[in-house]
C-alpha cells in the first residue's frame, strides 16, 4: 500500500484488495461472483492494471489465462468459459456459442468445430494455438472486446520490472501482436483501416445508444427469446439491464456470426451489424503505443507500432469525428451513416497522445458542457445527460462506469488537463468511498447499481490511489 494514504484511502485500498482476492479463482479473476462467473476479455485488462500494484504474479497469470484461449487467427475471445461453472450460471454460455458443432475453443478436442481461422481467414502471424500444450480445450465465445491488454501488460511490467516480468512480456508480445493484427485485417470490413465490431457486446458498452440505429435495422429471428432464457435479469433488476428487445437482437446477431462459422471473410454483404466504434479503435491505438514500449524490452521494432497508432489516430479524426457535435461517433459500415447520439465512447479518443489539438479542445469542451458535466462532483455518465432518452438506471444508457472514467482520467492527463483529470479522479474515488465497488452508479444520486464487489471497479480504484 502506498505510504502517503490517509486512513479513509487506506480503507478503500484494503477493500479493493479484498474484492480482487475474493474474485480470484486460482487461474483468473471473474468480474463478479454473482453475475459474471467466467473470465471476460477487457475486464482482464483492467483487472491486471489494479493487480499490478498488489499482486503482479496474479496479474500476469490472469493475462496468460486469457491468451491461452486465443484463437489461431489471433482473436482473443470476449469470454473464456470456466468448465467448473454450470451452464445455468451465465447466459449465453458455451453451448450457445458452440451451436451444433460442439464446443468453441482455442485448443484441441474442439469437437471438430472449425475455430478462429475457419473458412478463409488466414492465420497470418500465429502458427500455433497459444499455451494449450495438449491440455483441454479452452471453451470460449467467438467475438472479441476492446484490446486493453497491452496497456495492462505494460503497466504490470513498469510497476515491477525484472527478469521474470520481461519473460512474461516475451511470452505475451507475439500474442498481443497477433491480436492487433486480427483486428487490423480481418476486422477492417470498411476497408479504410479502422476495425468494425460485429456485435454490440464487442464494444463493451452493450446497450449504448451508439448502436440504436444499427440495431433497429437488424431483422430479429422470430421466437429467439422463447428458445433461450436470460439469466442476467434474474440476478439484477430488469430496469437496470438491457431490454428483451435488445437481447433478441443480440442473440440474432450472435447466431448469424456463429452460424457463419465465425468467419470474417465477406462479412459486408451477409452480417447484420458492422460498426466502427471510436472507443474500440482508440483503445486499439493505445494498445499499439503500449506495444511500442513492450517492443523495446523484448528487442522488437517499436517504430512499426508507433506508426500504426499514428495512422489509427488520423483515421479516427477523418472518419468518426463530427465537427458539429465536437465529438466522435460510431460509423455504420452497412449504411455509411454516423450514429448521431452523443455517447461516452465518442470521448475516448482522448487517450491518444497524438490526437490533434483541435479535437482535444473540442472533447474537453464537451466533457465540461452540461451534457457530460465533468466539473461537477459526479464522474462522467455514459450518455448525454440532456438527451430525451437518458436513463440513469439502464446500464450503458446513462449510469457512470469506473473503467470509462479511468480512461478519461488518463486521457486528460495525457493532454495536460491536470485539473480536470484531478476532478474526475476525486469524483470517482468519492463515488466508490460512498457507495461501494459497484459495477455502475446512478449519475444523480450516486447509488451503486448492478453487481456489487465488481472487479474492475476495485482494480482501477487501486490504480487511482497508487
Ligand atoms: C456481455 C463483464 C461484462 C463487461 C461488459 C458489460 C457486461 C456482458 C453482459 O459485462 O457485458 O459481455 O452479460 O452484460 O457490458 O463491458 O465486459 O463485466
């Protein structure tokens, strides 16, 4: 624990450490014991950033567990299923993602199911499934989440460098590169150099208004919700979660991708949801910069990563920035339309150090406006507070999330906005101190919502305090 912490912050530190210990399974950390009993991809990245301060060995192990489930084509699945958890404990579980063909996994014994590079996505940079060593297949979903893992790996190394940490980086580096390569090639559906997500779950901001227009155009498979039973709204109040209509579309899109063998070739004409998300792509750019630092340690070429980050930054500005709203908006690859809603993923390019001054100033102005109100004592909400459909309870349609605020805090510091960054940090810590380590928070009365004892809230609290 850092020496300078006062009594209240020391208690906050201890509370966060206890939660991360309770959510540790022996090989990985679950986001929440009650709601998310498996390993999630971008959660693992954020969690490793917190564990870097208290348990670097566990942080490395967490990332290894995830990357052991990497597919041969480089994709890192958004969920790695724990075979010790029953199918009833989370939906959609491994059976859903497998469909008729048997389990979906990265290793052997996958029941003949074609995995990552099925039917035409060439395995460009990765010649062997990661880390399976003949062990059992790692069951996984077939979609991805934002790549925050290079940032995690670099943070763990920086906090505790040394021979063993450098070995961990050497193990991870080619896998992180393969992950980026997959996103840069197979997922460049729009052809301009930005990655498209094939499902709202891939953004990590599942029911954000960012996806409303694109989702509205998805023809829902009839009866899909009668064939499958949700579990999330048995654990958390329905009004705090995505709606049934959202879920019908989520399942329809996932089934379309699954039944196409998780192939990415020719997605354009056949897949119902293809969107370039500013948050996802900004994190891809940030990952390249972290890889540049890692490359220096492992003796690889950092220049190539810096060049990729610069190119992603340029493309974000050219394709997704709207001078009228002063922020970034997702682009629907199918229609060529940018979604007009002002959502917090449209502020995340702030984490890119080479973002031009015009865009930085513009994002800061939006952050300070009534829409996001960063200078108030409350952290940034997930959606424009002044929008008619702003919903303070419903998940990514209003509530405050700590991972997003943590990213904004970093972005503001990157651009010298020290005071505003300090405001975000203080507000986030106040929130957790007052309400607990919740999954998300009511942006008015600060009440904790969703799952209590949530891992990334605990982990990022540690990083804010360190
Ligand atoms: C679907 C685990 C995940 C987060 C996502 C969050 C939520 C899952 C769900 O939980 O998504 O992936 O069942 O709602 O939206 O960001 O990674 O914490």
